[in-house]
């Protein structure tokens, strides 16, 4: 089979998914979410902060800067590859401890943090009620919670989801559904209050993302997520068809050569 242009662009990404996550996803999407989340968390100098589902640590490092050397910061994630990248990126301000663990059962002492934050992670946790109870347990009295999730699915990501269902398989497209699965204010408020938190509040903010041109956007996103392994298994023709659909679908989102998308950050805040 001849090598299609899609084959070339699919294969030009070296590194594992965690390295690509830090290289591509974090600057375009993770960092803007981190800034909005920490705006809601209103960290004070010297506070002790825990970042749940920290991934490669974009929120963790920003929190370390904000609380400064007198603070203390911990990042926790279930995926050792994400933590390996997190450990390798330089940080400033507070010292950071990294923990490999499931958010449902934290290997951390009661009352040991002033603030628990989490960005783009809680939607993937199977037992969200346990995770929220654990977040509350490790908070000191009056400690604060700030969680960022995302949804509903914006049009650009719906195009990606449909193209993945068509050219890879529906089970793979289900990953995209999981990403945008936890955004309804009532559900988030109930989950948080049921875990024992007080003053639970949920609000949305619109973020205007600036993304790479459609073909780059597709392959960078695929290579930064668990989608990479599944897309590696389809043949060249299916990859070329996936790329054609996504590029055609994204066309109306490109203005002056730039791909943009408005996306809703959902902020859940509460107090112990
Ligand atoms: C989209 S990434 C977000 C990472 C980081 N918070 C950020 O904003 O870039 C989702 C992260 O959630 C982690 N995760 C998923 N389920 C988890 C669980 N049950 N416990 C801890 N981490 C989990 C994944 O390993 C992944 O690193």
C-alpha cells in the first residue's frame, strides 16, 4: 500500500502519550484550564495544596508558584507515565511531592491540606462519590475544594467523536464522551454536597481556545491521549478517511488561518 499524507502526519509524532500530552495538550488546553481553576481556588501564600489527577502537573506547578516556597504542594495521579513526565519538568516556589494512587483512596493523612484542586480529571474517576469523600477527608477544617470539568461537548470535539466512531470504532469514540461527561450543575452539586462539603457551588466560564490547524489538531490530540493506541491499529486508508472528515468538519471553525473553539469550563467549589 502506498504511503498517504495521513500516514506521514500520523507517524511524525515521536514520544509516548504522556510526553505528547505535555508537549501539545497542555499549552493549547490544559494551561488555560489551569489558570481558570486556580483563579477560582484563590490560593494564598504558604497554603498546602493537593492536585488530584494531576497528569503531567500543569496545575500542580502553577499552584507551587502561587503558594511560594513557604507552601507545600502535592500532585497525585493513577498513571505512572504521566507522573514520570510531571517529575521531569522544572518547577518553582513550593516543593512538590508526587504520589501514584487512585483518587478513590488517597494515601494521605486526614486534614493535611488547605486546598484540594483537580482539573479535567474527576470525569474519568469511576467512583466519584468515594473520590470526593477522600478529598474532604484530607482537607483541614474550613479547607477549600475547586474542581474544573468540561462540557457539554463543543461542536469541534463532536466532529472528532463522530469521525472516530466512523473510522476507528464506537468504543474508541466513547473516550470523547467520557471527557465531556461531567458538567451538569445539579449532578456536580449533589455529588459534592453528598460527600459532606458545605457551600457547594457550580458555575461555567467560556474559554476561547486557539488550536493548531485542523490536521495538526487531530493528530496532536490523538497522540496526547489513549486514542493513539487505537488509531495506530487501523490501516492507512482508514486514517486518511479520519483525517479527511475531521479537516472538512473543522473548516468552518478556521478564521484567518487559526482554528478556534469556545469551550465551557465548569467550576465546582465548596468548603469542608
Ligand atoms: C486529561 S488528564 C488531566 C491532567 C491534569 N489535571 C491537567 O489538567 O493537565 C486526566 C488525568 O486523570 C488521571 N486519572 C484518571 N482516573 C484517575 C483516578 N481514578 N485516580 C487518579 N487519577 C486519575 C489520568 O491518569 C490523567 O492523568
